[in-house]
């Protein structure tokens, strides 16, 4: 196992217990995050994400 791989394994072993120890509700956090955004901010963020992560189908899609 290389030195970099050992660092990654050690990081994983240390990260999970820390996250599990804290009482954290991801859903509530995201809800709070989105509640504080305007509709325009949300739309801009969604458009930027779509542009950065384009979905490319594996084969041609059949129209419904």
C-alpha cells in the first residue's frame, strides 16, 4: 500500500467516527440553506450546477 493510500485510509477511519458523534440533521441544514435563498439565487445556482455537470445520456432518448 502506498503512502498516499495509507493517508486516505487513515482519513476515512478518522472522519466517520467524528461525523457519527455529532447530532447533525442534514435535511434541516439544507432546508435552512434553501429557505434563505431567493428564487433568482436558487435558479442561478441550479443553472450553474447544470452547466458544470451536464447529463449526457448513453443512447438517444425516445420522445414520450
